[in-house]
C-alpha cells in the first residue's frame, strides 16, 4: 500500500492538484474545501479504538469542481465502489456527492492509492479529457471491467499499470515493474 508521502510525490509527477492525503477525521485540518482540487482520504480515523495511531486501511478520493457558469460537480471515487460516502466527507463537502459504483480493484490487491491517482490524473491532467467531471469519469470507467460483473481483474491491473509508465520509451519500465517506479 502506498504511503501518504508516496501519494503526494506521485501526484506532483502526474500533475494532480492534490490538496492533501488524510485520514477521514483529518479533513477539517485541510481548511475550507477548495474547488477544482483533489483530496485523497483513508477510510480510517487517525487514532484507532485502542488509542493508537492508525496505519490506515483503504484510500478513496473526491473532487468538487466549480464550473465557469457557477454550477458545481462533485464525485466520490472508491476503487471498490461499494463503501458509500463516509459522513466525514459529506460533512466536509457540505452535501453528499455522487459515487462511482464500479468495483475496479481486486479484493486481494493493495492498489487503492494507485486507483485514486489514476482517476485524479484522468479528470485533471489527461490531455484528451473533456473537463466535465461526470463525462471524464465515465470515459475513465469505460477502460475497465466491473468486477461485480466479471472476474477479469488482470485486465484492470494491466490498464492501471499503464497510467504509471513513462511516456518516454527510453525511460519506460517493463509493465511488470512496481507501480511506484515512475519516471
């Protein structure tokens, strides 16, 4: 599983406008909601039930965009597509955003941070994006299989890995390489 530092470092390389990576109860520490910016949230609280600092469990993310016409578009992204929007996120945003419901990530994979980064890249920096949050998310999801309907998680992982390959063929790592080794 990626650390918060890994996520921050990779987001810079991918040109993702990341405000922060926090536990769900740490959102208020980021200040007022920033439109057209990305947030990565671990579904755990910072302190566990025993009073110890939590290691975290699963990364999700969201973005709230304010369009030029004043309309607001928001989306909560969970690579497993089933957890529902946590109350901490609803409280921070001020309303419950729509959630994508496709299951993209194998239950045995620890790739949730990569899923967040790939979606955030696609909606913020991908050269062919439409700049419509919902349309771009639909285009992103079309690249993958819904694991609620199919069992081909290898296809999803193959496509996901390609988000982390260098566009320069001289710097490109073999596709089997660890995701974190991007140039």
